[in-house]
C-alpha cells in the first residue's frame, strides 16, 4: 500500500547511514540517523522522544505482500508476518500497544519503519498486526497507540514514566535563496560566548539551493523552545541533526 513512499524514506536514510562506516545491519536500527529531520512529499518531519504511557489516536492502515522482503527505513528486512509498524516521528524500536477502537482488539508491535505518509493516518501495520486487530479485510480503522517500551522491550510499569531523551536540538531561524542573506542571519544569531552553534545548511528545493540557518546545541526540546520564545524568529521551528 505504501511501498513507493517507503522507498523515498529508505533513499533518504541510506545516505544518513552511509557515514557510519562500521555500523552493521544488525544494529542499524539503533542508529541515531533515524531521528534526524527528513522530508517526504513536500512535508518535513521531526522525529522526537516519547515517554511510556504516551498515547495517540488516529487511523491505522496495513501493508503486506507487495513490500514483503524489502528493506524498511532502519535497514531491516520487512516481514509481513512480524509484529512491526511504521510511525512518522517516534523512535525506532519503540514498543506500542495498538488498539482497534471499533472492535477493542489490541496487540503489541515494534516500530521499525517511517510512514504512513497519508493525512490522518498515524501508523502502518504489518499484515500480522493488521489481522490481529481486525483491519486486514477493511484496510483501515481508527486506533489508539500507546508507548509501552523501548529498544524492542516492554517496560515494567513505573511510578514515573521512562523517557527517551535526545540531545542536539536546534532551531531554524531563517531560510534564504541567497547565501548572503543566510550569512547575515548566521551572524545575527551567533551569540558571543554562547554554547550554541549557528550553522548554514544547504538543501535542494525545486532544483535550486535553499540556505537554512540553524542554531544548534540545545540539550532538550524545552531548551530549544525557550530560545524561540526569547528571540521569536519569524517562522522558526525546532529541528534535530
């Protein structure tokens, strides 16, 4: 159902993985490259951390034979018989409880791919997951997903939810077609003595370069948000590298 879109994500992540040298396919699913900002079909996605107990509601879909045996976004080989799913932003190997809100059927699955890139859909299930919760015949269904573990393991209930925390958050403070404009903003946001690093990132947008100015080095999303609240960059948003 979504093989073409998955190939787009795989193409992006191939280049992210290529700089890791000794990383093997076995441990590629733990590679931090899968948490970098990426772009698919004109939209930008910002992977972020989650906590146990965190929930999301939306539409689930499933995919099977057309993608069986091909590679997922984190470098694994997809099996329609494994209990795996795709999610656009949550970390790889996050364990989810997925409940069909129409039938109340539920199961546990592991994130190993990015997607689905369809408005309103929050998770793309393997054939086995879809069959278990009763969407293999109808194609889609409203679901609730809940984080119940990390690194492929279910976490025991705790008084305080466990959280995967990521570092090196950044803020995009400007985007320019002219490099000179980006340099002006780079100088503007280069605060003397600051621990933050203002950089210019070049992207190919419609066949022409687009120069994005990022302030990097925040230890958390909250710290990056505080920076945005203080300096109020026009159109600014949080990124990760």
